[in-house]
């Protein structure tokens, strides 16, 4: 179990709390990015629907669903950058802030940039496999595979530190 600077033990976050924090982040960021990419893709989809073959731009293989790849790619990239920034700079994403959780390095301090990058790759690109391997191989430490590789853990924010993180109101 990680320790903080004062030598006291930090409480590991539950898998359920971590999932809810991830879900909050996924909804906030995912909806925003999907809407943005979809609005940007509307002119292309509109033009494609009037192609010479009726399928768009004269390409028989063009599908109106072709915009899904850019949406998924944009979401994954934004998620990666979001989690790298928040986990490294603040130790908490918005979802973690709402649930009083934070990411810490093995020493109990905020993660180094390299650790935040490694840890975020698992959340952004391979979360189901990352969690499954973590549950099976590292169940007691409650670490995902990429958290283990990054030497990070997710812990409850001690009562003395609550309210010092992200400010959601002015």
C-alpha cells in the first residue's frame, strides 16, 4: 500500500469507485469530442450523400458511417491527453475529483510524467483488457496492468486534503 509524505498509509480506491470516476470522465469528454467531430464531419457527410453513384463522391465503398473512425480516434487521443495532463499535473481527473480519489506514484506523491503517460495509455486505448488483467493478476493491489507498469495506484483522498484539488465552480 502506498504511503504519503507523512508516513501514513493511503486507502486504495475500490474498483467500483474507479469505474464510476472513469465513467464520469468518459461521458464528459466522450460526448464533447463526439459532438465536435460529428459537427465538423457534417459537411463531408452531406456532400457524400449527393455523389454520382448515390453513395458519395462516386466511391461505391463510401459509407455514411465512415465518420465513426475519426470519432473513435479523436476520442481516444483526447482521452489520452486529458488523463496524462490531469493525472500528472493534479493527480485527479474530474471524475476522480468528484469521488475524492487521486492517482499516486509508488511513493505516494503525484505521478511522474512518464508514469502518467504509461498509466493513461491503458485507460485511453485498451481499458477492458487493462482492467481484466489487473483484476486477475493484481487483484489485492487494485491496479490495472498499465497502473502496475507505471508504478501508480488510485487512492482515496485523505479528509485533510479534500477540497484542495480541481475547482468546478467559480
